[in-house]
C-alpha cells in the first residue's frame, strides 16, 4: 500500500498545524463562526445536533493495521468508544470537542492520515472499489489514480470554494463496486500505453434531491490529458455553477441546465492554449505511486476450494470472494450484525480487525462504500481461523450483499440536517431481514435479495436513490414518514429508484419491505436478481402488493 | 486600507492604486491592457475570483493583480497561488481579524502544495517537481 514519504508527512503535519492555529483564532473571536465554518468544514469538522463531528478520510478505502489502531485510540479517547464508517470511505467520530480536534489531527498526521477536504465545498476524498488490486476482474488498479488525485486536489488553491461539494470516484473493472456513476466525476480506467492508463470520464452523477446518473463526458482519454481535463472541468464548474441555491449548485445541475455539449465546449475552450507544465511530473509521479501498489507480496498458493456447513458455509458463500492470486481470498467483514447500527465499530473491534489483518492479510484493511471492512489478501488455508476469530468478536455475520447488509446514514440521532431517524429503522429491518435470510437458507433456498439503503433526509447520504429498495425518511405534518423507492442500482447498471407511492410510518416499514421481497420471490424467474425482476415487472405489481391490503402493525 | 503582498508585507496605505475593478464572477474574454486589475470577490465563500485570476494569467495578463472583497487571512495563499500579487484588506477587517493574522497568513498556511500552478505567487515549489526534477 501507499507509504507517505517526507513530503507527504510534512504536508499533513502542516495542514494539522494550520488548523490548530485556525481553531485558536476562532476561540479568541478573531474568526467569526461564519468565517470559521468553511475552514472547519474543509477539515471535516461539522457541528451536529449534540457535538462536533470529525470526519476522517480513508483515501480510496485503504488502511494499515497501524492506522486502524490510531482510529481505535481516537474512538476510545475522544469519542464514546466507537466510530462510524461512511458510504464514502471515511470514518466519523460523532462526539468530539472542538478543543481536542487539533490533538486528534496531530495523532492522525503521525499515522499518515488526515481529515483534509472530507467536507466543505471542495474536492472530497477520492473513492474507489474496495477490492482494488485484488479483484480477479480488474483491468487497472485504480488506487494509483486515486492517490494521484488525492495529491493534486489536496489544498488546491483555486478549487477550495466551489459552488458545492465535489466527489470523484475511480474504478478499473467492468463491475462497479464504487457507485462511480453517482459521482460528480467518475473515472473508469483502462490499460493504456507504457503502463499509463486511459480513462472514460463521466460527469454529473449524484444523489440528493435531484438524483442523476453520470453522463459520458469523454471516452478513452490518454493519461497525459487526465489532469488538464479535470482542471478545466472544475474551473468551468467553479465559474458557472449556480451559487444562488445550494440545492441547485452541484455540477449535475450545471450540466443539465447548460447541456452536456455546451459544458464540454466551455471545458475545451478553457483547455485551449494552456501551459501544461504544472502537470509535467504527473506521469513519473503516477509511476512512483504505482510502485507502492504494484507487487502483491504473495507467494502463489494452491488453488483450493473451501466450503463448509452452517454459519461457516454461509460466511464463505457471502463474505469470501475470489482473489486474483490463486490460493488467496478476499474476506469481507460485515458491520451489519443482526440489529446493529450499519457501519459502526467499537475501538475494541477496530483493534481486533487490525490484529487479524496483521496476522492474516499483510497488515492491510479496506473500507467499503457499503460500510463494511475487508481483509484483502487472506490465504485460503487461513479462512477457518479468520472465521473463528470473527465469531469470537461477534463480527462473523455472513450477510455481505444480502438485504440485511443495509446502508444507512446517521439520521436524526446525530445529524443536524436530518428530517427523520435512520438508525432505528435500519436496526428493525436488520432484525426482520436477517431472520428471514437465516430461515430461507436453512430451507435450502437462495437467500439473496434486493439491496436496501436508508437516508434520513433528501440529501441522500444513505444512498436510498441507488438501492433496489430505497427508504427516505421525511417529516410530514410533524411526524416521520418513510417513502419507498424501487429499482435503483449503484452498480454498472446505475439507475435511480422510482417512488412507489405514499409513505409509511416507521413501525410499518419492516412489514412493507418484507411484503416487497415476498412479492419479488413470488414473481421471480429462476436466478433473477431483484433489479432484473423489477426491470421486467415494473412498479405496479409491487404497488398492488403493498397498498391493496393495509399493513398490520401491532399496537 | 491595508495591502498584503506576496512577500508577506502587510501595510496600511492612505491611497492604493487599484486600477480597473472587475467582479470575480466574470473573467474578461479578451486580454485587458490595464496595468493594475482588482478582482472583487462576491463573498467569503465565493471562489470564482480565484478562477478569474487564473484565467487572466492564462490569457497573458502580466500587470498587477489585486484580490479584494470579504476575504479572510486563510485565503491569502489561495489568491497568491491563483496568480494574484496582493490582497486588499479593509480597515475594519484588518482590525477584527488581527494585523498579526494577516501578517502571518502565509506562515500559518500549508506552505507546500503537490502541484504549483502557472503564475502562482505562493510560497510553494511543488512536491511533484521536487520529487522528480533532479
């Protein structure tokens, strides 16, 4: 994995020192809260309902065991013993105090980490496929591009006060495991000449109140033109993106209002005649970065097939994926135990994962956009031992990719923007869906089901638009109401879900979701996924099932 | 009025030649022949002026470029790195934000960047250049 050199180390230390000084000026009143707000946001610090929340970047989802232990230390000493992994490969601490944040940043800097641009109207943490570098279907390892973009965008002078936040994701395989087309800019890397990739550049994806799947800006862009093109794309957005209404300020709205052709023309006009010497070192820098990722320090093992019964069998089927090196496996660790809060991990759990990674996975951990963790390179022969250790820690839930592997935002329990609770809904659904999955599997049937995401407001941090079943918490007439969308997809067939009909109470939601899944089960063709069935069947059959018979809720 | 220049000098002046003033949100489409241009930022969180500065330098403007508007000391480096020579600060802002904060703005900012842009007057050399330009 990427290791900081002296320059990187000095950079994050300087950024931490800069923030310490800014906090000092805020505390003495030299900076007003209005002035301080964009500065703290650019460093991942939000003022939430109960306390300051610090969001820390896990660039492209890669963590070392040492870094995970730093996060555990922060959880135990500056939070209430836990942290929350997010859908954009960040971790959030929800109970921090402003005066402690500079110390937290110093500890992070020592571990080669930071909170740079994890919020605010700037280029955010660049995300990717959590299986990067180990997936069998990968054509280009996207991590080197991500690190190049992390460096280029960090403390960028010109793009630090954009109309709105700006999210970039990079993938290097046909399968999209990073929701690439729901980003402001999405890159698909392909093998190119001399070891440098070529890219399809997608623009204008996003969720929020106006969900959009990204459009192709330009296909097959050579490496040399990647940064000059992104530079111009950002500049045109900075100058022309709307600033009169924050809900219309994302690049997706600019592209929709200008039209893709006109936006493209502006970008190319900006690029014309530019001196590209600032990017002259991009190729050698890419090669330098790539060398950190290039070799998997793995001796090829014997290609063995591991299978098992009961919980181990389910875990193997759901949580263990093929590795590109024979004899190894990619192990996903579910943070979605029955009734748990999606994405939450205690300091103790973080340490335990750090130890496991050190012992069995080259000291490396990944964070997925579905709020789970990954041990990327485990010897097949060690799978049983890893499973046993996870069982002991209560982290062996075999539900990766099943419906109980729910994405949820923190919702009204923490977030100042939320209009409804997300966490209790996720917990109730987790109970219901997990017991269904266990029952179905025991009956010898296929336990797979729709993806299910929950957002506590229209900002859609819980990615409800991009789920097969999306749940959006709203506040209607001063009470919570949950709206259901169906047919969304975050994968290579990216699609925005359609609203099913009027909303439900929190108590009704588990029955409604179960009814949708049963309806799918009844109409499903052999081997069909929920998304495929929905595309074939349409909304009406589900609508009838959900709305024709009232849902019974125990008083 | 106070002026912070890219050498870190921060001084009060009775009169400052601010040349032609243009709004940060509208970069000129043709090369201006003025000796001094002042780009007025629309708001503290409105970063269009940085891109306007960049565009002016890209089209070959070699005169003096001044950033004006409700900026904070923390944005000084952004201005210099986007091609500005100086930041104009109103008396009340200098007083409230502190002379020292402005005088030490560059010292307290991230001093190095990975990529140094064309026309940057910032303190950075560029980490990529340092790594590869032997």
